[in-house]
C-alpha cells in the first residue's frame, strides 16, 4: 500500500505573472525496501529534503508557488496538477498557461513524455479542453483522458481534501475530493481511469506538483504533505527484469496513492517584481542528493572507494588539472576498470554547480563519441566525478605538445568526423537539444584507438529543438566562443558550431585558437586562416610537423568547413549536419568571401546573464 497526503490552498488570481511555476518532491524505492513514510506539516527554508523550481519558495511554513503583491477578486486561470514524471524531467521552455508547466507545443502529445497527471484545470483552453473547468486524469498528454466538471468559484475560501488512489491489480487510478465547509460531498466529486502505470511511467519517477499561469493567473499554496507506503514485494531474484523495480509499488498486487488538498479563496493579484532566484538556488543546492538522483544512471561511490582507487589521490596518479579541479587515474576493482576521477576543488561554488549539471546531463546521454560517466560522489564535503579512462588523453596534448609525435593526418580527419558526430547527436538526434557551450580541444578525449569522446558537460544546457538562442549567461573558453554569444550571452546550436569550427582549424594547423602568430602578432586563428584562404594559400596553414604527409583535398575541405562554421554571422553558419555532409564529401564545399566578414556586436543588456560567468 502506497499513500500520498498533502494539504493545498489554491488562490485563483488575475493579471500577468511568471508563466510557469514548478515544485517537486522526489523519492526512490530500492527493490528490497518494503515501506516508507514521511509527514511534512511545515515547510521551512532550511529543509534539505525538498527541491524547489521556478517560483516555488517556502513561506510562513507553507510553499508559495506564485509571487503575490495584493489580493482582489477577479478572473483566474490556469491550473494546478499532481504528476508522476521521469526523474530527469525539467520545466520545458514555453510551458506556461494551459500547458500547466509540464508541456509545450512540441511535447504536448509526444509518446516519449511518460507523464501521468491529475489536473485541477481552472481555465478552458479550446484547443484541447472541454468547454468547462474540470478535474482530469491525463496520460502522456495535455488533453485529459477522462474528466469531470469542477467549478472552482463555487468553493471560494473552502477547505478541500483530495485523495488520489491507484490499485495495481485492477489498474484503476481514481481521484476523490470533498470540502470541509460542507458535510456532504459535492456532485461529480470523483473520477476514475484504468491505466497500467508500468507502461505509462518510467522505471524511476519524480512525484510533485506543477502550477502554471498566463494572462489570468493563480496563487497556489502547499501547506502539508504526508506519504506512507507498505509494499508487499517479493525478494528480487537474479533474473528480475527492470520493470519489476518500478517505484511507488506499481508492480505489487495492490498499491494506493492518496492525495489530500485544500482548495480555497478565489482572488486576484498583481505580481510582485521581486527576485527569488537566490532563494531557489540555495534550495536547489542544499538538496543535492535528490538533484543528482534525477539523472543517475551511473553508480554513486563513496569517498573511501575513490580514495582507494586512486591510491589516496597520490601525485603519481594525477593526470592533470582543469578549471575546477584535478583529475586522477584510478582502478575500480569491482568493475575491473581503469577510470579517471575528477576531484572538484573545495569551496568552488561554480565547480559544484557544474558537478550537478554534469551528472544530470551526461548520465542521460549514450553515444559512441561521448565520454561515459561511470559514477559520482559527494562525501565528506568532496565532489568527484568518475569517467572511463582515456588512454590517449585529450586532443590538445597531441596538437600542441612539443614532446609528442604528431598525430597523422588520417587520425586528425577521423577525429574531426567523430567530434561532428558527437555534436550532431547532441543537437539533433537526442530527444532534447543539448547545447554543450564549451567545445574545445582539451574537452575532446581520445580512447586507445583515437576515437573521439567529447566530455565536460558541466556548462551544457537542455533546450527545446524548436526554440532559438536562449540567455544562459556567459560561460566557456575565450577563443572558442562565438562573437554573438560573447555579446548577448545567448547560447545556441550555432554558437556550438562556431566552437567546432575553431577546433577543426586547430586540428588542421596544429595552432591554438589564441596563440600569438608570426612573432608578436595577436591575430586570432580564424582570421589568420581566413586571410590565407583569400590568398589561395590554405596549404601553407597545415601543421608543419606533418610535412607533406596529408591528403590535400581533405585539408582544403576541413579548413573551409572550419571557416564556414566559424563565420562571424551566426545566420550564415551551417548546421552540424550540413558540415558533416561536406566533410564526408556528400555535398559541395561552400563559397566563402575572400575577406573575413566583420562581426556586428551588440551591447549586452543588464539581464543577459542568468548565472555566474564561467570563463576560462
């Protein structure tokens, strides 16, 4: 038996507000766990077991989903939902209004959603709603699978209890509600839907609440929540499938989800323009265990395990040092595997943020040209990441080190194709677009066969495939950053393509992006190569250590593609797919101007940065 209980006060409001607010609480049940219980009667800012997102913040012992300035009766909308979603689910872009903070135009009916919701919808969206306010049960869609009329205005100021139950044997999901102000339940106060949660939701789920607003907005307050479960689960055997480990007891004969709520006062309000980003950030970082478990495919290790694997982080095991920590070679005896352990510098706030982002993103991605995250650890105040070990290190050491034999041209061209393949996966082939934001030669790792493994996702961001550049705050490495990104702080696929173009030129020339060229000249690599392209002297750019041991046609192709990708005008850059077609000689090389165009810079606005800059 599994049960949820919470008390919720919902205040429906008008006027413009933040388009989407979101609050979620996560829990995971191991197959051997038979019961769990918690009761949250008060929500304090110091609590470490709750993750807040969007505008949700603790306030006077409750949780406020919206920013409120004054109260006044008027129109209201859009709604509030209780949901089950994948652990890695985040607020989608453009998900305000009727999308209730969970969907947008590209995901509203996607079979990949794996989101089940019970919604209290206070606004009619004719595109997908019936012609009345309603309580609905939704299965992987913004449209309700079943619904019943619900008039929020009739119970203004009332206290209501809402129960949501699920029986795994009958596969029946039901919702019931009543109001404390009346002793008899209202008409149409229940709703049921048959659904197999084993098929509808992912193996590990996030449980929480989402509220969204638009021109008409709402105020939502969560006052308390109680959850308890008793699972009659047999011991897992060696051949138990992953489906038998779905949390919330969906594989046990009977389980129940119980949700209790208070729905009150119809009001309206004007948004208070206060900044709560700092509060949200503090709450996010204090709940670091939950934040990482959302995307945790790799294993969590103890500090003792990793200390032993690296001989107590001895200097002999040290492979190098990056912007936020040191990297050591280790051996995990349980996997009989050589690994690289990145130890984040103590006291580095930015390093800690990148640690969380790295685990959340790279653990979800699977591609032959992406580095594999083996595990992670935050213990004793230390933050560590464990990767597969790359015997040939990073690309920059092979291109710029005077103590190594030069990499052959065939290997260089193979590396450029591998890096393009990794970027194509991130930009177009995964379910969401991933903008890396720090593509550079030192983040291109090489395995024993010199296959590319793109790493360091600490600055990466998820974006919707249909959404253009987004303000992320300036982060990355000078010399690889697109001019419009430096100017506006807006990262995009095009800014990643620019970085790829710079790396392509480094591969061909053996020169660093910002190395002084020809004595004291400070001309950048892109400008230098473009100048020689205009003079039809591209082959004079080739790494002199190769002598004449290169394919002239491939050299020309890689350099022209590199310049094309590093075009100062983002609108004239290719997509990474277009660049790959040319590199594979499946499309004609572009015709570029003989002189490098001058980029147009725009002064960044005060709101450009959404976080602390991370520039190396």
